[in-house]
């Protein structure tokens, strides 16, 4: 079967125009950009010399870069777990036959369409320390959401989860809608309760949705920049500095473009490695089931 | 029945809590400065449209809306055309070339944009496209292709092959088979591609600032944030600006929202 | 609409030509390129339209817009389009444009050294046009020269200087029974105490906004460091002294004293510049240590602009040992490799006229670079004038050797306020950044 159809494969020319644009806008500049990682270029002017791998060695001794790696991982972990957990709960909720489910879906997804920088502006107000305004006013709390170094990172995670839980929800929902109703009916006839049906029917069949969700939220978390930059700019102190904000500052605030590119390259390799491991592990889980 | 009702109540409560930041945004934009500081959480009483009137004229949003619309619409057309074409090949070619190209496209999702920023800026300058709509359209088409190709490829892989094959047996070329038979079947995922790319392009702030700043062709986010930068201390005014900047894309989403969910669901079946 | 269309046409041709130029420029790499465009005299007719681009920070919009309109009348043949954005974004886009060799004709430049967009860093890379031939540069006061000049050549324009001090709400002071602004540190502390007992926050601090963190140290360091050792900068550059070994320690201690005695609002690290403004403008706080350039922002938020005034923060216990920070305000320069260098320089020459200086300075409550009968000085900053002759020092970062010290200063102040670092650790980090 497969053989017969692959003889009918379309020509590679179908991909050629896209490949051309992609190569011009993304591939060529990225490859050209990588070269800067081996120089001491400031980012402006002509002065530049090749320094070999010195920039990469410097990362290891850079307290700020290493500290930001820790923050990045914590932030990513928090976002991946909470965003997908919440997304799954919301999906299960709006998958049920509720009268308001169409409206609920729209509400939960709506923050996705607003720009991250705007969301950060808005949440800076929501995270106002004033006990009579924002979240504190609503909940009767006196938390210094963005100003307390031990809270700020989690506040940023909260803001990101608020914006993207709906995204996870939609992907899980798609997975749920793909599960044939007969399977649930069969399980019910066998006397399985709600939890058991979730454990043995729903959860295994959600695997493809879970793979995509975990991958997208991990990449998003590791590369997170706009929200952190607009909400705290890495502060207070260095409490919310992430790899992306550090590499930004090295390039545009400190004038160390070469070094910044080295960090960007490390980040890219790191993200690629994590996604590959995830895809490999999760796909093999999908197949096993 | 009772359990569904209980669930409905819980979900509605969750939605209300979820809406709190939006409530803050909208109510604050309708308050005058006195209400802002004295009753930050209450409903605006009386509501005032002053902030909106002031923000509309100060941020010069009318021309920006035109620029944003042109750039977004043309980029979307290019993305859908190029992306679906490429994905048709990537999904159907079970060759090393097909797989290699697919991975090459996925690489684009992982690369941080900072890496190629300066070489790309040089290139766009040399092409004479700085300060033009064309430059922005080229940029968005390029950077959003990986994600677009990823979505389309997943969807096409899940489509039964028989449709296109049947058409070909009838003597149609791949091109005709694709445009007449396959592409119309892609409608749900095209809806998803449309909304997610529209969101990205409409909201992008940094690239238009870099490529269009000072050209007179600024997009909505650039105008809104330059406005926000000047009136930082006036929350009512700033929030009115934010509401107006987000409104067009929110409306587009409300119109297209059915497709977003449908597109995902059909894309995942494979 | 027709106007827009025409702009597009001419811009299109312009860039096509430009693309060719860029290729040619790449071919001839470093050779000093001859002036590619002969200086267009504005008067020769409408056909010789020149497009100039200016990229500035949001604070520059108000003064620039007025002057752009005036320039349109002087030189109708020159079309100058300006765009403004928040500082961070401008920094990013300008550095990218400069890096790719395509800077706008005119752009924001920070005086002195110490930031990635400062005069020394950009001029050092050979990217700013020399303005020394213009007549206004002949009258730059000596104290301003280090901020605007490199190796004796003027590389940027600025309309004047602003000071750092306490912006205060007069009504709040009256209500609390404060008669005159304090002149010594002890009096300043007593004032804060009095205000606190009267039930208002003495000092609003918006330390969530990074640049706001530095202002209190900057207000104190002139008295604790420079009053004792006016040559501190040179000695520090020569490695003879450091932050840790100087009056910087005392300034940090004073900063923390204000914090520990509860003179700041609750949770300064979570409070933004915008909230700081609103606290003082609405009378919930009595004052804020700020740059005079933001006086207009405070006034906009107050019920009456007359509610606000300013006084120097006394950082010493004898009034004659009090020095103040007075820094050159952010200005602009012309790109050395721009397409219309001469036209860009001509605009700066226009900004150098006394009327232009007066107009710019007035809009942002600055003290004009040079003064004549038409100069006005904001009454709120009059109390600073006695200091400006011999007891004023430029903002500290303008003499720092690299762009890393300032962000470290922001971060350590936030850590100090959060109780996450000691003064020793903070000064050590700043010294390390200084050495880089």
C-alpha cells in the first residue's frame, strides 16, 4: 500500500518557495550570527577580533549567567506543570455538556490573543503592592508580588500561566474530542468509575496532546523574554533574571555582542536538546500505548 | 444532571476569577483620575469616555491600524500559501529529503531571534526594504513559516490519502490535486494557522519598532507603546490605549474562534 | 493620504538608491567615503526635498515636537520624521541599526560615558559626526565639556542640565507644619520624622523601575564623596580608590537609614515610577527624590501644577558641605555615516541657537546650557542655582568606564532594600563591575 502511494509523492518543488523565504529570513542570518559568538565585537563599529572559544568558557565563570540558568529552569518547570495541569482541568470542564461551554472556551482562550507585553503591563497593575488595589485589594492580601525577591519569579509564572492556560486547554480539548465515545461507554458497562475511566481511557489517549503541550510550553518557558523584561527587567536584584534577559543585557546594555551571541547559541542548543529528548521520550510512550 | 450543574457553577466561578485582570483593565480605562485613586476596584461611576477620546488622538491610531492590517493580511496570505504547499510535500514524501527538510523547518521554532538579528537587519537594509511594508511581510513570512509548516504537516499526515490519489488517477497533476482537493480539506487547520499567526504578527512590537520606526508606517503596538511611554503615570489613559490596541485582534478571534478549536482537534488525530 | 503616498514614493526611490550605496560601501569597506550627497541648500526649491530620520526616547517627544515644527518653517525643503519609544526599546533598536551600519540620521545620545548609548561609547566606535565647527559649541560651559566632548571635539548636543533633588508636595508640607526645606541631613531626617508622625509617607520610592533606584545615592554622593574629594573620578579611574573605600559607603548607609526608619512607602521594590508620581501628586506621600526633568510628569498628575516644588537633598551635616548632582540632559547626535550628514548637522546647528536651547530647556524644566534674556528657569529648581557654580557634580555614571556599573548599582540597591545583601557585598559588586 504505502509503496504505491509514495510513488505518487509530490515534487520537492512544492517546498521550494517556503524554503527560500525561510532560508533568507531565518537560516542565513542565524548562521551568520553564530560567527559573532567567536568574537569580542561590542555590537557597533568596526573593531572586532576572533577570540576562539573564550566566550563559551566565560559563561561557566559568569555568576549572573549561571544564576539566570537556575531561574530559567525553575520558571520553566513552574509554567510547564501549572499551565498544563490547569489547562487539562479546564479542558475536562468545558468538554462536559455544559450550557455555557462555548462561552467558557472563548473566555479561557482570549488572553492568548493579547500581546505579552500588554499582558505584562496589565499584570504590573494587578500585582500592585497597594493593599486597596489590584490582586491584593481583591483578596485582602498584602503581598509584594513583584518586589519581593522570593515571590517575584512565581508571580511572573502566574502571569504567564494566566495567559497561556487557555492554549493548553484548547490542545487538550482537541485531544478529548478525538476520543471515541464508544470507549467510554464500554468502560462504563465494565463498571469503571469516573476516575478509573480517566486513568485508563482518557489519559492514555491524551498522549499526543500532552506531547505537544509539554513541548510548546517548555520551549516557551526556556525562551521567555517579553513578559520578564516588561514586568521586572530581571529584578529585584537578580531574582528574575533569565537566560534571555541576560543575553539581551549583554548585547544591548553592556555592549558585549559577541558574548551575548555565545549565550544565545548555548540557549538554542539547550532548547533543541530538551525538545528532542521530550519528543523521543513522549513519542515512545505514545507508541507503547 | 445535578453533577453537571455543579460543574457548570464551578467553571463559571473559575471564569469570573479568570476575568479579573480584564475587569481591572476595562473599568480603569473608564475612570477619571479621582476615581482611579479612590475606588480602584469599584465599577466606574460614572464611566467616562475621555480616556478613549484622548488616547485615540494622542496615539494617532488610525494610520497605524491601516499599516497593521496590510502587513498582517498579506503576511497571512503568504504564510498560508507557502506553508500549506511545503507541508503537502513534507507530509507526503517519505524520503530522506522530506524528513530532513521537516527537521530543518522545526529548527526555526527553537532558534532564539537574537541570533540572527543583526545579519538580518543588514540584509533587509541591502534589499532596500527598511521602512516598507514589504520588508515586514518578508520577515513575518520567514519567521512564522516553521510553526505554520509544523501545523499543516501534522494535519495533512492525518488526512486520508485516498482523496488526492483518486484525483490523480483521474489524471490531475499534483498541483491541481492540491489546490482542488487537498487545500479545501485543510480549512480547519487553516483557521488555526490564521488566528495564531495573526496574533503573533499583530502583537509583535520589537520588529516593527526596529524596521519601521520613524518611517511613518508604524504598526499599532509601536504607536500604543510610544503613547504609553509618554503617559506612563496616567493609568486610565494607558489602559484605554491598551484596550484599543488589543481590540481588533480580539474581535478577529471572536469571529474565528470556532476554527481555532476545530483546527487543533483535527490536527491532533494523527 | 496624498501626502502619505508621496512620502512612500520618494522613500521608495531613496531606499533603492540606498541599497546600491550599501553595496558600494561594503566594497570600499573602511575607506573614508566622500560625502555621498552634496549638502542640499534648503532654499533652492521644493524639488530638493531631503528626508531625515530622528529616533529618540519618549522623554524627548515634547521638546522635540515643538522644535521640529519650528524647523519646518526655517527649512521647508527638509522633511524630518521623528519616532519615539521607551528607553529600553530605543536602546535595542538603535544598537541594532548602528551595528548593521544603518543608523538614522539623528538619534538620541546619552552624555558622557557609562551606558551603551552614551556619547563616549558611540563616538569611540566612530559613529558620531563631529559638531565642533558649529558656533554654539564655542560657548559650552567648561563643566559640561566632558559630557559632550571627546578628545576636545563636540560629538553631541544637549539643551542643558537637570538636577536631582526632592520633588515635594507643598500642600502636604503645609499641612504637616513644615516651614522651610531642610538644609542639613539632620534636619532632613527630622523633617521625615515629622511627616511620618503627621500620617503621610515621607518619601515615595518607586524602586521597581530600575533607574529610580539610583537617584537617592546620586543625591547623596556629591556631598559624601565629591565635597571631600572633587577629583574622586580621576583617582578611581587610576585605581587609587574604589566605591568600597569612599564616601559611597556612607551614602549607602544613609539610604538604608531612610529605609530602616520607615521613611519610604511600604514595599518600594514593588512600587513603580508611575505609582511614585501618583503618591506625591495626590498627597499620599510628601516627596520623592527625582530628576528635575520629570517635574512635568508630576505636575500633570497633580490637581494644580503649583502644588509641586523641589529642594536639594542635603547630604551633609553642615550646609556648606552640601553638594548637588547636576547632569547634562539626554541629547542627540548626528550619525557619522548617515546619508545626509550635512543636513543632519544643520538641524543640530538649529538646536544650538539660543531660542532653541531656551525652548527645549523650558519644556523639561532644565537649566539652559547657555543663557540670555529669553531664558527661563523653572521656579522649582531655583533653589539649586547657588550650587551650580562650584558645588555641583555630573551624574556619577557619566564618568564610569563601562556600561556595567550602572545596572549593577540598580540591582544592588534593590537587594539592599529587600534585605538580601549587605552594604559590603553591594559595594564589592559595584567595584567588580567597574574593573571589567
